[in-house]
C-alpha cells in the first residue's frame, strides 16, 4: 500500500522547501498522513486484517513523534501543517 511516485512528489512540492526536500518534518508528516488515510480505508473494508492494524498504529505513533518534534522546533510551521492536513491536535 505504498504511495505512488506522483502523489509523493506532489506532497514534497506542497510541503517541502524545494523539490528534493523529502527529509523535512513537514514532508514526512504529510506522507505519513496519506499512508494513514489509505490504511484507514483498507481497514474499513477488511476489519480483520491484524497486520494492517498494527502498521496503522505504528504510522500514527511515528507521525505523533514528528508532530511533537515540529511543535517544539517551529510552532508556526506546526500550525501550518496541522491546518493544511486537517489533523486534529
């Protein structure tokens, strides 16, 4: 359930500082959010998929850690990412 290259590059362009900026926290959070959305839709159809549920929880934990880091480092960027992705926090 990986993201397509086109979707990933669109997220990098939107949230990154440059077209090759795949490592910044904002880009990583955006990519994780898309993967979480995809897994959530998968689990709505396949509720008994324990491996997908475990992967979803791992992604949510990783995104939580990145959000905490971004909130501590740059509060303005944090607020902008939360607003753009529609994450309740």
